[in-house]
C-alpha cells in the first residue's frame, strides 16, 4: 500500500512538473515575441515620424515635387494645424516692392501723375541659397524688392526671373543672411490632390504678418486669366475655401504634411475681399518653371496661336453635326503662329454669330478634346517649345491629322499708357465796350 502510494505520488509529480515546464516555455516565448514586436515598432516609429519623414524627403532634392498619393501620405500621419504652423511659419516671408501707379485724379500739364506705390505680398523660401518664390504681380516691374523674415529682419533681394503668364516670380536675397534660419519648404505633388482635402494658407493679408487660415480644396482644374497680360489662361488652378485676402499673394497653400501644394494668387470677389473662393497655382507648375527662371530669368511657353469656342449642342446642330459632338471650333488664328504655319482653318461667323466652315479640334496627340481648357492644360503640362503635336481635326465632313510644331508664346505687350486728360476750355470772355476818354483794354 505504502509502495503504491509513493509510486502514484511520483507519477502525479512528474505530470505536474512537465506541465509547469511547458507553461513556462509558453510564457517565455510570448514575452520574447512581445519584445520583438516592441523593437520592430520602435524602429518603424523612429524612421517615419512626420517631421523626420519630410526632412528626409527634402534631402532628396528641393526642386522636385514628391510623388506620394493621398493614401500614402495619410498613412504617414497628418499634422495638426498648430503643428503645421510651427513647422512652416519661419519659411514664409513678407515682400514689399515699389510699383508705378498712374493717378487719373492728379493732373499735371494734362498728364496723370505717375506716383509710386508700395505693393505688399507674401512668398516662401525655395532653397538655402536665398531664393524666394512669389507672384509676378507682387514684384511688378521692380528689379529690387525687400524681404522681411518672421523675426522682423528685412533684407534686400533682386528679382531673378518672372513668368507673367503663370504669375510666378523668383527673388534672391542679396544681403548677408548667414545668421538667419532659412528653411526651404518642400514642394508636394499637386497631381495627387483631391477635392475635400484639408489645406492651410500662410501669408500677410492686409499686412498682418504670419497669418494662417484653413479650409479645404473645393475644386481642381480651374482656369484663371493671368494677372499681368489678361490674354492667356493659367490652367490646373486649385480652388480653395481657405481665406485669402490682399497680401496673401505669393504665400504657400499647404497640405497637412507641411508640403507646398500651391501658391495663393487670386480670389473671386465682387468687393475686393475674400468671399469663400480662392485660387492657387499648383505646385507642379512651380516645380517645372522655377528652376528655369533661376537659370534663364524667363520661361518660354509653347504657343499654338488660336482662339476657339467649345462646341455646344446648338453649335453642333447648326453645323449639321450630332448634338453631342465634342470639340473646339477655331475662330481666330494669329499671324505667323504655329497654327497658321500648319495650315489650320478658322471659321467664319454668320449674321447670328454662329461659326461655320472652320476646323474643329477633336483630339491632341490622341487625347480627346471636349473644351479649350483641354488644349491649354495639355500644352502647359506636357509640351515645350519646339515639340510637335498631332491635332485630330474635323474638316469639311472628314477626320484628318495635322502635325503642328510649337513656337514660343510672344512676350506680353507693353501696357498702354493712359490717355492724357485735358481740362475743358472756358468760354471766351466778351470784350469790354470802348468807353470815351479811356484807353482800349488789350
């Protein structure tokens, strides 16, 4: 009995011992896996915080946009508005220039007084060499402007280059700014933007420095007449609900990762103040044009040399086409332009203003054309001076292809001086009658 009792106890003891060892192994394994997971997470977190991520991207090259989709960017973690402001505000500057302002009220010898006016705008740091990006309409015809940093220090800057057709300008600080903290802003990829995406604008509205406003992207792909010439359109404009007012021009429109996705340039308003619709030049245009402005001082835009009208259902039916026939009717062709040299044909308007007999552009390089905007955008995004472009043309009931060699857009015409103003002549005073005994007055 005693022996059996000892043997049974020994057997149970062995079973318990094996279970305890097995349980200990399981616990040790789980702890090891947990610490491995923590180590991996620490490595990933250290490699990809938002600020470090942006700095590492910036090291790859300041002048190139970063090609990340909205989904990829959202995976990196967005900044809060206070974080965004702290990270970017020191890279936004105030720009003052002196522009000519003809005053039609003050008349000197029949000619309006040509007074100088100080123009106030914004800009942002492009590189560590002191290059600042702003709007062409902020610098005007000035060759020297004044740049004020967020610490209040003001420096002289020369205008390096301007592109009035895209309302872009580059200035460079010429004073010694070695002691300043010049931090370039990273350009994002504006082709990856989405309507509804959160954005923020920083600038100097009404001279109120370092002001931040926020909103969303409310539309993509607007067309905006350039501020200086008014004769061409800037395509791919970003529409935003972030408040933009006079003085914001040239400042950055930022995504929630601190990247510049546009430059604030204009507003739609009937009062001169913000009414809920602001416009920004997309960052991809900035990335393409600014390096050439720094190198050459100017940028040549490819030019087709036509004026056209979108083919509406009424115009299509009037020309014997299907109601939903899409394309652009050529209404005018500039002399010695790319279009005229390629033999394109302009339409003739009838007494009701309906064009007849001209070429209808239905495609460019195989891409369908539904509006004149499609042609402008394609030229701006994909073509350079000297390139060829194949136009799909509907002419006299047949489809043909016409190859056009693109020339440089002509320079803007100089502004027309104001017409001299003259004061109205006074009625002639009748002569006094001769009084006997008094000399005749002259």
